[in-house]
C-alpha cells in the first residue's frame, strides 16, 4: 500500500464541504482583527486557508477509508481532526510538521501538502481537485527535539524525519 494510496483528489462534493467548513471555522473571527493572529492577511485569506486545511482532512480520511467523514468546526481542540485517529497538519511550504505546546503529545500527527493550494482550471466530467499528498506522520511526543524547536512553544519536524505513511496503518491497528 503505497504511492497512490497516499494521494487523493477531492470530488466536487468534498470540495464544497471543505469550503463550507473553512467558512464556518473563520466565521467567529469575521471582522475582528484583534481576535485573529493572522488578520494582516484578512478574512478572505483566513477562510480560504481553513478550507484548504479542511480539504486536507477530508483527503486523509478518504485515504484511510472513511468515506463519510466531515471535518468539524468550533471544537477548539476538544477532539482530534479525524476523531479517534489523528491530528492533520497542512503545509503549503513543506517546511515540516508544526507542533505546539497546545497540541496533544499522545496523538498521531500526519503532514499533508499540495491539493488546492493555488488557483487551478479543471476539466469534466469528474472535476477533481489537484491531489493532496500525505507526506508522513509522527507521534506528538516525538516532535519535542531541541533541534526542531522554532521558539518557546513551537517545533517544526523536518519532512525527512517523519515516519512513512505505510507504517501508519500498523500504528492505528485495524481501521
């Protein structure tokens, strides 16, 4: 199980769901720059970024066989991104997997990239998005190496230090 297993293109329905969830994740912050750390980029960008991230959660869930998965919003870290499975991190820059002191040391983190990270033209009849890619995974506690520390509360795990996706299935047990 490799290669194609760890790549997924959103269907139009998946993309619509990601767009809706992205908006709902940003909605509580709309027009409130003081509540939004990245407001210098504005609400439109923030909603798009939330949608892009929700798309990565949908893509990983589909890769893992969860066909009816819908990302949550307004859970404020009360549950894993894919409940009972893992947290999902998305990187446009492929800088590495971000882990903060607000994250779960006991959780599995999967790094996703690509997907709808720029404007694309599509052709029918299936209208699929550019594929999201699963780059690797790591346990939260394993992110806390000094050489990966970015500042007092953030670590970036290099992509080449992540576990291969094919080893994730064994770590999760039978899905």
